[in-house]
C-alpha cells in the first residue's frame, strides 16, 4: 500500500510515495499550483501568459561561461564513498529532471529513489548476473573493444557502495480510470532529456553519478514492484567519489568538433 506525504523543496513540493519495497517514489508538485497532475489527453488548448524577465546580456554570458566550466568538470564515477549524502539535494535534482520537456507533455517517467541496502544488494546481484553473461560474449567483440578503454567489467560494486540509487523508468503508456491504454509519444527522447537534466543537477549539487544500463533490465521492474506499463531506462548510483577515486584518462570533443554553425 502506498503512503503519501508531502516534502517541501526550494522549487515546490514532492508527493513522497513509500512503496513497501524498500524504496521511495517521488512525484513532483509544481509550486505554481500545488495540485496533483492529471492527464490532459483530449482536452482543449488553454494557453496562459508567459512573461519571464529578460536577463541582461552580460549576466547571460557570465552564467553561460560559469556553467560551461562547471559542467566540464563532471565525470562519470564508478568508485563511490558510502558516506551519507544530503537527501533533499537528490530530491531537488529529481525535481529539476521532472521539468524536462516531453512529447505532448505526457511526462512519461518515474524516478525510484533506493536507499535500502538490501534492495540495492538484490539489484546488484541481478545486474552482475546479466553483466557476466554480457561480458562473457553476449556483447560481441566490437562493443567490448569500445568499453576496454573505460576499464569496466561485470563487477558492479557501485550499486551497493553508493548510498543511493535512482532507478529511472519510462512509462510506455498510461491507463485511464476505465482501464483504457493511452500511448505515450517520444518516450525515449523525453526520458533521455530528463536523465541529462538529472545528471546536470546532481553535478551542480556537488554529487557524483554514473549511468548504468544493465541489459536486459527487466529484473528492475520485478525487484522494485513497478507496474507493467513501466520499463527500466537506467540505474544511476549517486554519492561522493571514494577516497582515491580514479577515472579514465579521457578527452572530450572540442566545441569545434561538435558544433556546426550555418
């Protein structure tokens, strides 16, 4: 049975749903209305005014440069400290992710925040089983060769070392009260954008993260008790880098290599 409570945040409030599976589901509530979101499928277009203050060009340039510097320091971390992290910072990062644009504003995502160590152990055990099969040949040599410079293997200690996991699910469709299925559109793109915003928010909050995508991921829905319309998209360990943490010696593409101006 779900128990609902409300947790205040800087940007609004969460509906905090405790699922009984050792995890928590967070449903963000907008500060402008504090109302529970409901599907708008088939409703007429109802525009509202949008008049954000225009930022001075100098401030815009300064903020953009500072953000570029900050984000260039972000690294994927696989060695986590077990030290506790500010839980509200994680909730606020998820709130940021939940502001992502989505196809038809259907917001087809669920973020399950897992802190319970036993549940994280179950996730690690199932993930390492799938990873062993993959690294033993299921991935294929071309993919294994691409992974080799990253130093990864089938051991996924980050799933239990990090103090929290955010398991992101995509909602392939939603069910009306009468049981009718309604398709969600551009689900992969929508959830992918939300995850990118989540990683950015976590990094700017001083937290490290890793996007882990064990394949297949069906076990995550079973372990976390998610409904049939949800499909696991990624597991994101969150925490501080461990003392002595190391990352691959990588070089990002320059702006000139990724930007085409016409």
